C-alpha cells in the first residue's frame, strides 16, 4: 500500500513539473527546395535557318534548363513539335543528311494548286515518326501558329493532330498549298506572328525566351530619298549589263519579300511584347531555301544558346527569391 502511494505521489510530481516547464519549440523542418522555374520557348520562323533551333534545344538540355512550354511558328513549330514528341534526334539526323539532290527528291510540284509544292512527300516523311500523335499527348503545352488565308486571323493550334498543326504552320504562301483544317484554309504563321512571344505570355509563362532567326538580316529599317530615273532599267537590262545586279527570278523575289515581311513584323511585335531574353543566332548568310546547310545552322544555334546560359540562370535565380 505504501509503495503504491509513493508511486502515485511521484507521478503527480512529474506532471506538476512538466506543467511548470515552458514548451521549447522544436526546430522546424527545412523548407523543401523550390524547383528552378521552367522557361517558355518562342521559336521563330525562318525556313532553312530554323535548323538553328535544334542547336538551341541541345544546348539548353545539356545545361539542365527545363522547358515548360513551346510555341512555334513555321519551322519553329516543326522543331518544337518534334522536340516535345521525343523525336529531336530523328529530326537532326534527317536535317544533317540533306543534300541538294535529296532536297529535290522531296519537291512534289503541282499545277493549278494553291502552291508550287503539294507537300505530300514531306508529310509522308513526318508520318514515319509522328503518325497518330496528338498535341494533347505531349507532356508539355505546345502551340503551332498559323494564319487563316481568308481573314488574316492568327490561329493558335493547341490540340489535335500534331502533323496537321506543323504542316499548317510552315505552309509558306506560293510555295506550299494551304492546309485545310476544320473549314479553315491555313498558311504560314510568320505572316502574322513570326516569333510567338505573345502565345507564351497568354499561357501565363513567367520566363519567356525567344529565338529570332532574322535579327541580323536587315538591321533597323531606314527611309531612303531616291530619284526616279527617266528610263527605268528592266530586269533584262540588268542581266545583260555585267555591272548591274543579277536578275531576280520569281522564287528569289518571293523569298526576299517574305524575308522583309517577317523581319518587319517581328520587330514591331517584339517591341510591343518583348521576351525576357532573345537568342539571335548569326544566320544572315544562310538562305531560306538552303536546307542542306543544316550543320552550320545547328552549330550556330548551339553556340548562341551556350553564350546566353548564364543570363538564363540569373533570371531563374531572380524568380526563386
């Protein structure tokens, strides 16, 4: 009986002591490390110069820069779509294998159509790797930008067939036939949005990196006062006179005109809605149709991205604060 009483008194004393002792808060567990912010890529149009996008993506992957979404115009849609589909290796192998002869084998000329090329041979090649893939199947958001031919509306393809979205985005007017999709005739998105930064902003992306393929092509626009000659020189005169500029063919005129359109629209749109960082590979000497120079374009894109890695990481650090 005495032992039981002693045990009870000891227990009561321990409870009293515990009540008088202030609670000492334990150290909180360390906060989980916030993941680095992902970047949104706006891949611009530029035909053969667009192979530079492959080099950019290679450099970003090597440095561990995470990509949260891709918006692409024209060849930017092709490279971006293949990247998110896990087919960048196949696309790079294809690009590096191109020669003048192989390029000619892909040209399916049409008569009486909406363009010089039907594009079916290129589509068949894409189907070997992208057949059945939907934009909805990709693990990150992807948008291909096109232009509605009848109205001039900017069209954002964010779901549905990946191949159809890519084809519509690079359907250069006069070269490729328009792509008819859900009752709309669609052509190259570079007519309205050559570097689709606005698409990434609309998707509320915090950090937008643009790849502009035309930055060093013309420089800033200028106004030139010029005197009209009394006897205009014809293209034939220019061809016959070796001191004059060489004669321009129909295709070269179309290509140069499209170059100017893309450059001027890009400057206007990027001035109103600038990216957080622009990558501007030096590609002025690579023509729009020189797809056989893929190796050069890829290397220059890679070098430009590598040179800007420090800036990208600094911007990511700012968002982590």
